[in-house]
C-alpha cells in the first residue's frame, strides 16, 4: 500500500469511528428515554389530565406515583389521604377529630396499602358493560380509592354513612381508607366542578357541579355519567359525576372497558 492509499484508509477509519460514536450516543439517549417512559419519569407520555394527581403532596404520608406503561396509565398509591382524619392513630399528627354529632367511628385505623391501578390511557366504550366490584373501582387525585355504592355483601350504605369522617372517607378492616361519596377535602381544595380522579375504565370522575349547576342523578345515565366538555377535555368526553344521592359515584357498572387494580 502506497502513502496515498494509507491516507485514504486512515480517513475512512476515522469517519467510521465518528459515525459509530455518534450512533452510540443517539442509541444511549434513545435507550434512556425509552427506559424512562416505562417508569415514573415517563410523565410526558401520560395524558395531560393525569398531571392533576397529587404526586408531590406527601402530607400525612400520602404517596402517589403516575407513569405510562404501554396502553395504560399506572397509578401507584399507598392509599393514605393527604388530609386529617379521626381514623389516624391518636399519636399521629394527622389525627383530626370529627365533631359531627352523628358521626360514629368504626373500629378500623388507616394503614398504608400497595395499590397499583392500571387504567386505559385511551378509554373505550364497553360493548358489554361490567358491574363494579366491591373494593377499589377507581382512584382519586390524592391516591385514595373510590369504592362503589355498596357496603360488604353488596348491602346498602345506610348503616355505614355515619362512619364517614368529615372528608367523606373511612377505612375497612385492612385499614384501606376509601371514598364511597364526595371527597369533600378535594372538592373544597379543587372546586365542586373539578376533576377528582378516574375509574378503572379510564373515564374521569368530576365533582357534583357543572357549569355552576348542581348535578342530580336524573341528569346522568344509568352508569352515572354523561358526555360534555370539561376543562381537561375541551373536545368533550364521557365522564362520571359524584352526586349527593345513591349511587353517589357510579351506577350500573363501568361505562368503558376497565383496567385492573392490585393491592
């Protein structure tokens, strides 16, 4: 090989090395981005409405994490409310007495849970509607689960209502605090017409008012929702409303195809 050929070969090798390094850098960046979208920092892939979750609010030990996993938005929560309650232990700084004369405290105390909600990122109407189960049917913005309109054994809530604290929640035997009715801490802090969370089918849950009007059960369909424009969905979306009367949050089942929850 003569000098000219050696020079050409050296230049080719140099260019190949630069190209490989550039490609490696790009692949590394792409790998980091892809890995992050599967974890908590993949928030850019999460629908905008899910940014309303109280992920930064650690009041009372509350913990909420939101990220995208394929076709689902995953909400991980410990179920501890970000507000006081008489159901915290007396020694807990978040213990807050309920002064309602009709309040009758149940024997349970709030305990941390390991809740994982997998909620469709793009909800779809179910061709065959399914009933909501006992236990979590959705999750509120502070990570507290929504329960349906029934007590244990699918009994009416009549005997349990007196055990709801000043913010509308109470814990069951395993210490899982939850809302069957309006979460008044959230409607006070966010507004009566605000987004309050999502059911497992991915359709949002709003407060008891819309456009300045208090919503009645008669304004909603059998699943306790309707289609309308909201702040988070300016093109309109089917959504549920919490009302002051049974069935409170959801009616005859999920309007959409539900995701899953583990605990």
